[in-house]
C-alpha cells in the first residue's frame, strides 16, 4: 500500500479541492445544489480516487482509480470554464485554477504511464 499523502499529485489535487471550496462559496445561492455541488464533487473526487487507488492491492486497480481521477479533472475543467462564462469566477481566478487542473492532469498522466511501464 502506498501512502497517498506523500504523492505530489495527491498534494496538488488536495490543494485544488480546497481552492474550489473557497471560490465556490461566493457563487449565487441558487447554484448551491447545481454547479457548486457538481464542482465540489468533481474536485474532491480527484484526490479521493488517488487515495483509494493507493489502498488497493495492485497496480491495475491503482491505474483504474487514477483514470477516474483524470475523468474528474476533465469534468472540473469544463465546470470552471462554465463558471467563468457565467461570471461566477474572475478571469484571473479562472486562469490560475485552469493552470492548476492542467498540471494535475499532466501529473496523473505521468503517473499512469509510470504504472504501465512497471
């Protein structure tokens, strides 16, 4: 079993989830059960699936959970774009968070490749 807290990708994903919680707290009240809820779930799914995969017995299962994390990263990337277009997220925050999620996706892809080679 791997200690997921030592993985840089998990650390980055955890920080990203915290940022999504902070930024979405300023969204309109009518989005609390819509976009806010979806964004929080997608953001939390990334580090959650990394940690769950690290608790599994084999690399195949770890790879599967990393793949789910990648899907959630793609999902939140769109949701950020939508939130920006709706005026809920500033251009500066969008650029920063979009850069963060792209880095997380790149890190996940690299980790998946590493697993494929082992």
